[in-house]
């Protein structure tokens, strides 16, 4: 299951990178708008993106 775990970590890392890049590119956007945009790009729920960014629960690295 190492491959699945590695993909999980890579996805989470990509979500964080995308979130920070969008935040930097669009400083006037609300955080909720950025989270929704990232969620759409990665086919995730907004709450999941928030948990990944905050490193909550199973999304801790």
C-alpha cells in the first residue's frame, strides 16, 4: 500500500501548492473562493481541501 500512500501525500502536497499559488496570484480573493477553486481542480469537497491545508486529522504530514 506504499504506492497509494505516496499518491495520497503527493496529492495533498499539490493541493497545498496550488492553494498557496492561487492565494499569491489573487490576493483580493476570499479564502473560501480559493478553497472552492482548488476543490474543483482536484475533484474534492471544499471541506477536504480545508483539512489538507490546515493539516487536520488524517491529512497531517
